[in-house]
């Protein structure tokens, strides 16, 4: 009888622990989805501001300032398009239920993508810097365009670098908060 009572207590405790760990996985998935949504909102907002503001200012300016705003408008359109694709993907992704293994795989893939993007963003800044430099040379053709485009690319790359780095850190923090619970579910301890 004592053995049955002991087994029942251990079983109940195990179920309670498993339930708490599954709730932790659900909390992780909720934070993951909310962070991805925030990323799309920030990128879309940045894109809309650049598309609308860049277009308006390009129409009312000349020279290097006009070129800066033309490029900002172009980047705004691209960023708005990327954010739109993100929203569509998030809608599809949030309609699904993922296993613990799938959540871990999605997390690793996303973190790698965000780190890769920060490298691209740094390359944009360096490319913009090079365009600006070449635009300042005495024999540069289209110097105002090179300088304006270069300045815009530096601003866009700098913003995207900061954004991707912040969202990488937010996702990494979310993973680290829940990683212990995942280890228990995976290893059984």
C-alpha cells in the first residue's frame, strides 16, 4: 500500500512538473510570436516613414539632399515590402502549433538569420561610406548623387543594424529564459 501511495505521489508530482514545463514552452512561443510581430511593426513603420517622408522631401529639394531622399524613399518601399511579407508569414506561422523540437529549430534558424542580417547591415554602412567618399572626389561623375545615396545607405544600414541586433538580443534572451525547461523536457531531468 505504501508503494502505491509513493508511486501516486511521484506520478502526480511528475505530471505537475511536466504541466509547468509545457506552460513554459507556451509562454516561450507567445513571446517568440510577439517579438517577431514587434520586429515587423518596427520595420514597417520605418519603411512607411522613409517612403512617405523621402518622397515628399525629394520632391521639394535639390542636389545631394534630393538624392538622399530619393534613396530613403526607395529603401522605405523595400522595407515596407519586407515587413508585409513578414506579416503574412507571421499570420501563417501563428496559425500552426509547433512541437518543442520545432520551436528550438525555429529559434536557432531565426537567431542565425538575424546575425547574418547584422553583417549585411554593417556592409550597407560601409558601402554607403564608400559611395560618399567617391562622390567627394574632384573627378567624380554624379558626385551629388553618390554622396546623397551614400549618406542614405549609411543611415538605412545603421538603423537596420541596430534593429536586427536588438531583436537578436530579445530572441536570445527569450531562449535563455526557457532553455532550462527545454532541457528537462528533452533529457527527462
